[in-house]
C-alpha cells in the first residue's frame, strides 16, 4: 500500500478577472470514468461557457493523468492546473475551471495565473486528506481497565470499531512503524489482560495541517 493525498469533498470557488468569470471546482474520484462523468455534467451545466478546462489524476501515484486547455492557447490552462495538483501532491482528484469570457484579453501569462488560481483555490476549499498505510489491530478490554487505555487509544490510533458488549471490543488502525509499540503499551496498561492481534491493514485518514 502506498501513502497518498486526496481531497475530502467537492468544492467550488469563483472569482472575476478583467470581467472574465472563473469558476474553479474539484471532485474526489476513484476512476477515469468518474472524472469523465463529472466533466460531462459540468459541460452540460455550463454549455454557454467559453471554456471548461480540466486536469485530473487517478491512482495512488497519479498513474493516470490527463488535462485539456479546451480551446485556450496551448499550455495556458490545463497544464498549469495539473501543476497545481502535482505541487499539492493530490491524486484521485478532478479539477475543472470554467471561464466566461468578459471581453478583455488576459494574455498568456494572465491566463496561466487565472487557471492556476482557480485550481489552487478549489483544492484548498476541498480540504486535503492524507491516507497513510496502517496495521489493523483488534483487542478486548474489560470495563474496569478501559479507562486506563481510552485516552491513549484515541490519541495514538484511528478507531474503526468500538463495541460495548460483555467487554469493550476495539478494532483500530495504527501506523505500521508504531504497531509493535502500541500493542506493548496496551498490554502494559491492562496488566496483560488485553493483547492486540493483527487483523490486516488499511489507511489512516488525517487532515492536512493548515499552511501558515
């Protein structure tokens, strides 16, 4: 499993430059087919727009990547948008910037700045998430000892299952490098009554820290 970054949800940001209206959007996607479906929907919604430029990356390493200037001068829209996606390290994402021409030419440099801004603002509004490979662990703790581990578990693991039955049963994800230490700490805090068992893997999902 590879670590990767993507976006949490769809977004939309709008601005005007020299009377041209730009609408930047991002969509979380998992396949190229999803990207094309969203693109078709935006083209239908904005059938009267001058341009619907786009860039998308699919795969944990961005193995599939496509972009289009959609009639803007070559290299002034799709590529700058793709560069925003790669600079942010995000994948499984589609970015579309729609333009309604306002009658004033922006020039090549102005177009690059405008489409880059549209992509950057849309990515920021979509909230970037980090997907980190982790080890899944399961264990049960009796109620008398649950208080000794609850805060530690929530601070050091992603809790995927918390079942209050005859005992408290948990399934958590921890980073691969921390799995052994986490398990040892649980054993110690429960006086050996709980022993986490590995049960596969998955992704820990963490929001990206705000940039200063």
